[in-house]
C-alpha cells in the first residue's frame, strides 16, 4: 500500500514562498496515478490545491493557480509544492494525497502544519 | 464552479442509531465523481466511498452511499463509537476537486 510523507518548514514569513515535499513509498510515482496537494486551515474544511501526473501534466484550483506550482521528481519518487506570496490566510495543515484513477483521493499523508508568521 | 453543501452542520446521535448525511450539489454531478471522507481529530481524512456508492478498501459495510440527481447521501446503518467524526463530501469536475464544508457527527 502506498504511503506518503510530507516534509518542509513549519514556519514561513509573510510574502515568502512555501516549499513542501511529499515522499512516496510503496509505489512508484511513475504509475498512472495523480498526486495531489490539499490543505486545511486549523478547525476548518478541506481545500484542494492541485495535482500532477508523472508525465508532468498538472491541474490547479482556479483560486490558487496563480501562486501554486507542483512538480515531480521521478528519481527521488517525490513530488513537491511551491506556494508564493504567503499570508496568514495560508496557515494550514498541508496534505499530500494519491488518486488511483477513481476521481477520489485514495491515500493521504499525515499532514504538515505550516504557519505564516514573522 | 460546482459547490457542495452538506447538511446538517452537526448531527447528534447515539451509538446504535442510524445516521444519514446529505451533500447537495449546485449543478449536476456524475456519480462517478462523488466521494466521501471521514476525518477524526488530529488525523488525515480517510476515503470511505468513491463513485457515490462504492466502499473503499477496508471500509465496513455499515457505511453506504447513494445518489439522486444533485443529492448525495452517506448512511451509517448502525453507529459505533469510532464513527463519531467529521465527514466531507467531494466532487471532481473540470479537472479540479471541491469539497463540502463538512458534517460533524457527535455523540448525543
């Protein structure tokens, strides 16, 4: 079974850029899956950020498309998220997730809390 | 953009009772693209149902999903203590996902 693990800084300064990595184990990132990022502000609901296929095809949420970039590193079996122009409103738990082709997010990482503060 | 509205916001029931959670879409959504998740405090969401009515691997058969037009339901036939959590519906349309705001299922 696939396992996902987020890593990255827990604190980002306002106007800075968030960089997160999702390490995938138990499966190759080069299979025909889509790999997503989802976030959840503390105590609130879920917001999908975007997804990537190993072929480098990407899809993004319209509301975050201008600030988000998702990329894949097949050699490391990882994918990553960059989110620019961070504000306090971007404070959230960031999850990576895997879709195996059923239009659902089948496997999730444990999440990484990112706080935007100076 | 299709929006999903879940109701009720909070549902208070006792173990052993039946729970029915609702998710209504603002436009037609194919059943293929509708999923349900369970989230417990401090944990990541867990996929329960995909394709509106298909249980994910390892999900007990007391969980079931159904669809009728723009209305989708998640039913838990007989609540167990571990079922008290927050539930989200999700749809996939035009190459992006959206979620409902969630229903909190709490012990009465």
